[in-house]
């Protein structure tokens, strides 16, 4: 039994012997068991460390690919978000433009069921209706990530789309009502003075109370002054009958057109008159040329609209921007 036990004991040292093929000296090294175990332990640790690094690299690569996929989707979502916002913005501008048109047309025909909405000659507008702007969507939302179309943003998009749809239906109904307002629809709309008498001009004085550029006193300006170079064509704002063409007081060379339905337009300070009393004119027809006759400080046309003899703001009738 003792012999068996001794044979099972682990050796305390090991020999490494190198025997060359020729008759050179045999080399022998004695290595202790502790050194052998140490080397084996280091080799095992190195192997485990290498395996850990490899597994980590594989895991990191998977995470990187997954993250890159999310980034790519985030970029796609961002592009889609910008596209949707841009499209909704375009639709809002179209609805707003139609709202402006409906408001002006309602003013023309005398329908007073619109919100407090008016457009000035410079294109400025005021309205008390709720804004359709997306208050709950930040246009500078951080790019990237999957939260671009989160529940709040999607709800805001849907609400805006619903608002635009309802507003478009409302404006469409109002336009139909306006169009049917006058039984003689075609003749009525061709007669209404809806265009500006000058192309490319700019407003130098609006309708309303102002300080006179000549006397300095306060006076009611019964039309708008639209400046343009001398000789620029002056156009008829609507179909009608010329009831006056000649020189008249402070307005110098003046043209007056009766459009029917109680509507009259006046064009003053012209350098040359191209129509005479009794002529029939069409909307957009050249009737005079810009000048500075009468009481004037420079070339422009003084443009008036009278409804049943009462001067009104021409901005209520002009359906185009200068």
C-alpha cells in the first residue's frame, strides 16, 4: 500500500532533455512543479482573457450594428417628419390664402358672417380665428432616435391635419355661398373691380385719415396712392362704362368707370387718357398712363372705389397682391 501511495504522488520537479542528432552535448533543464503550474496557469489565464476579448468584440459588433440601424431609421424618420411638416405648412398656406380670398369676396358682396379677418394693400392680415400652427411640435426637435414620431408628435400632426381639413371645408362652403349670392353671377364678377390698376406699383398712401403731403393738414384720403414710373399703363379694375374722362380739379387727368351694382372706380393724376366718355372697358384694359397732373408730388395713380357714392377702402376689393 505504501508503494502505491508513493507512486501516486506528484513529482516535485520535471526534467527537460534535448538530445541532438549528432554527437553534440545533451542539454538538460530541471523545472520545478511550481514553475510548471505557474506557466500552465498563465497560459490558461491568457486563453480565457483572449476568449473574453473575442466574445466582447462579437457582442460590441452586434450592438454597434443594432445602434447603426436605429440611427439609420432615425434619419429616415427625421426626413419623413420634415417632409410631413413642410407639406402641412404648404396646405396651411393654401387654406390661409383661400380664407383671405373668401374674406375679401364676402366683403365685396356684403356677407358679414366671416371672422374678423381683413387683408391690407401690403398683404398684412389679422384674424381672431384659432391659429392652425403646430404649437405642440417643436420644429427643432433633436435629430436621430426613434422618438421623432412619438405619441405626442403624432397626435399633434393628426390634430393639425383635422384642423386643416375642417378649415378647408368651411372655406369651400363660404366660397360656394359667395358665388351663388348674386343671381347674375357671371356679369357681376366680371364687373367687380378686383385687380390693382397698376402692375408692379407700390402703395405710398393708404385709405383713411392722413396728414396732407401738400397742406400738412389732417384730411380723409378717399383712396390709395400707388406709385409707378411715369407712363406706366393704368388698367381698368373691372368691366364697366366710362362716365368721365378729362381734367378735373386736384386729381388732374381723371377717368371714372361705372361698374354697375353701385360700384364706381376713379383713376387720377394720369399723364395721358386713352379712353373717352361712353367707352365700354374690360377688366385689365389699359385706360390711361401714370402721371403727376393736378395736385401731386410725383408720378402715381390715385385709385378710389365708391359703393353707392361712399368711398371705401380699395383693399377690400383687390384680390391680388401688388
